[in-house]
């Protein structure tokens, strides 16, 4: 509960608000209260009607909110020049995404300078590069098509591509013939988690059989196999009698093949990092008649696996917060007799990849990634990386002596290197031209603070070199803290425009993330979730003590799962921040039963099955802890209508209740993009616009004159 210092008079906040002149135009949502009984606890929800998406007032209210918010930003004199700078930075940059090598070819995503969307490219062995797929050329009555994900076959002859309407991520699988650039006559809607078989003549995938956008979408999903040239897919794992596999209807069970192994793995997944693994002979698995042998259960705390021939490597975090590597036989696995592959020290292991002669291990080394090569003899050697940053991906086939390594840093865009395992050298593949602008004038500074329980929580400040930091500095403080995800350096060209205007971007590595292993994750998960937002509060207070911004200039942002952090922080300390931004946030966890994406509810203490699980989820629910009459900071709530990960109702309900709690006296801006989702698949211009508004809002809350909205 907040202390007395956490309450501000509404009139005082209104006097400081840059949006007062346009408040009267904010639309008000109707109230239709519904009261639920959760094991003896009565919970009232005033905006339940927003969840169905079918109420006649739903779209008109969203459209009115979007128009109002657009008008507020349009009234800021400085927004146009900010957008121009943001668009210039992103527009002149060529970016590379996923990259794979197969059959002597290199496949990679490119968003070329000046273009809106990503294309799939192929570089032949002789260096010739051509466009393999430009989704903007696809004519579809369903709307703009974007590439969700893709996978090259082991031979490099075909590429499996998942396409969807922008933002929805409801993928349809298509197969490209690399030689001709044309599609094979196959289109599999609502499919995901695909894997090529050893010879590249077939692929496995998960087929979703429920209604898109509804809680049933993922339930009863089926692992299937499609053979190229076939007219009917085969079911690999029937939901009943799965050949020895134990899995709930809402869990995912993809079947994974490896080009250099006769072992197939069935991996049981849900929202946890931990997985259960089964194995079968690959050829038998392809018939759909395999008997699957258990390799590891959820209690073994396995979080990653990789196979090469008969070598099966697993990463287990059982009694090892940072993870330990186990090696066993792929054909006859036995964790009790598995060899432990040790790395020097106690690094946090993020992922592994079986390669020729051993294993590559991606680790977290403080503020950056580390990369280790482990030989078949178990000897580990740390490889020299081109710069301090984040290794975002490793890709390669075990028979090949070469692996692709993707990296990024605070001031280095995503770059793909080829690692030659014969000499340990990394060579830039030069898939994109050099950075077209200079980042030498910016700096990142890492520090840490002892939070209230004595734990030291790191944070990073990104700013212009030589910037004078004081209590008037606009600060955008971000924290995530969920799913064991480690927030490491990542390049963002758009933020430079904010830094150029005197802003500071701060990233707090709060608990709930994975920066220091499983213990760090579980210290901010489910029943301990309050630790996440309290870490963010303590970092904010330390920054203010250091005169890096103040409660009059600091805005807190939480994205996606970070919405719980954001909501918890301003519920507990509404006085601390000048502004708050809930960016495609997960804001109403107890209502997970109304949305498509609820398989990960265990992260939040669910599912709700008794009074204890209800209390865990209710206690961390930001929406349910909004208090009438409290002066919350002005808040920007960002959402996309097509969002499949945090349904739009999370943002809409949160914005409506937050505004009503203050009788409309403090602005709550609901920013809707009706052609976007969770950010995946958004065009360059869509991203330019939303991040311009985020930065403009932060500058406005910091009192910058050019961003004070004027009456229209």
C-alpha cells in the first residue's frame, strides 16, 4: 500500500499537466459492472464489456480515444520535428534480421534503407544476392502480409515461410522454391513452430485448431508433418494417446528434427522456461507411430537442448541458478549418468548449439554476452567477440565448420558474423552497408543500486556524451522483469532523436528477468512479483538522488509483460513519476481466461484454481488495484487492435479505469493503431510514429516547452 507521500492532490497535478487545454475532449467509457466471486472474494469489474470485442460501443469508443490522443500529440509544436528526426534515423538505416546458412547459401532478412517492411534475401555461394520474397508484392484480401518467421531447409533448396496479416501473427505456412523464387502449392493456415526433417523433404509444424483470437485458439493444437508434394498432412502426435507423451491440451508439443541426427525430439512447452523432452527414432516419428521415450521432465528444470548425431546436450537449472550443461546419448538418454560440461566460473547460460567437434555456449557476462566453445573433450575456450554487446542468435548445422553469429550493442546495429570453427575467427558477412550516421557522440554508463532488501540491481544510462544531468533532465526509465528474459544492450536508432533533445534513456535490470540466472527470475515471479516493480521504484529513487531527473521529469515505461511492473509501480508510488507509459501492456492478468494467449499464465501464478492462486494473481493485477481519488501521473497507454499477445482489452480497460479514478482531471491517453498488433510485423513508419509519441510524451511530462500541447 502507498504511504502518505504517495498521494498528491488532483488540483496540484492538473496545474502541472501539459495537456490541460485538451482534457475536455477525452471520451468517457460506459460502465457495466460485473462482480465475480473468487473463492469467497468479491471482485468488481466495471469494464468487462470490453473483453468480447463485439459490444456496439467498443469500436466507436476506441475510435474516439484514438482521435483524441492523435489530436493531443498533433497539438505539440515540437512533435513534427521529432518525428522527422526519428524517421530520418530509421529510414536511412538498413537493418538485418534473422540469418541462416544452408546448402552453401546464406538466407537473411533485410529491411533496406527507405523501405517499410522486411524482405527475405538469399546470397549464393558466388556472392550474388537476390530478393527471394518481398511480402509487399503479395496480394491478399486479408490485408498487408508480413513475414512472421521462416526456416531454410538443410539442403538450401526450400524455405518454409510463415506469413500473416500485419500484427495478427496468425501465420499461414508457405514453401518457397529457392531456385525459382516461386511458392509450392501448399498453404497451411494457423500454424507455428516448424522444423525441417533431416533430408529436407518434409517439415513438422504445430497446427492450431481453435478460433483465432479466442481462448480456445491454442487448445488441442496438433503436431503435424507435411511431405513436399503431398496433398494431405499427417498427424505426428494425436492429442489422445500420444505414444507415451504426457501433455495438457493447452500445452504445445512441437516435434523437432535435426539434419545430422536420427533422433527426433518432442518438446512440451507452455509459458515456463522449463520444458519436458521426449525422444524417438526420427524415421519412425515421421510415420506418426513412434513410441516416445522420456528424456527430461519439468522437474529436471531443463531450459534448452541441442543434438548432434548421438550427442544430446541439455541445459538444466536444477540446483544451478545460472545453468549447467549435461551431455548424454540421444538414442539412449539418461540424466542420471549424463556428463556435466563445465564452464570456468559460474556464468549464466542462455543457450547452446551443438557444432562440429563440440558445442557453442551463449552466456551472460554482466552487461554483455559471452560466447564459449566446448570441445568433445569438455575443454571450454572463451571466444573473442568484435565488441561488447548482446549475442542475439547462433545458427549452424553440426556437420558444417561454420556458424552464423548475430550481435548488437547500444550503438552497433544488428550484425551477422560467420564464425569459422577451425580457427575461432569471426568475419562480418557485410549483409548491410556501414552505419550511415555517427554514434560516437553517445555513451552508455552502467551502475547499480542497493535496493530496499540489500540486493544490488544494475541499470544503464544511455545519453549524449558530455550531457549535463540534473533534476531537470527528461528521463525515460524502462524495466521489464519477466519470463527470465535478460535485458541486454540492443541498438535503437530512434532513441537518438530523444537523446539529441536532452533526454536520457535508462534501463533497469530488475528481478523477474534472467540477468543473474533462475534465482533472479523467481525473485520477481508470481507471488514475488512485487519485487519487480519495487526494484524499478528503488532505481528511480536512486537516479533522483543522483540528480538524474526528478519526479517532475521522469517517465516510467513498461512494455508487454512489463505492464505489470509499470502498473504496480504507479499504484504503489503514484507520486514518484511525472508520467507513465503502458506499452502494449499486460494490465489485467486475472482475466486471462478471455484472451488467446494464456498458455504462459504460470509466470503470473496461474491458472486460478483455488483461493491461493487467485490471491497471487490478484495481488499483481494493476487494473484491479487502481484506487479512485488517487492522483496518478499522466499516462500514455499504447495498443494495437490486432494484438495476439496482450489483447487490446488490457489497454482499453486499464485506460478507462485509470481515467475514471481521477474523474478525467488527469490525462490518460489511449493510443490505438488499428493496423498493428504487439509490434511484430509493424511497418517502419508505424514504429516511427509510436516511438515519436512515446518520446514526445516523455518530453512533455518533463516540461519541455516545445512539447506542451496547445488548444486547437
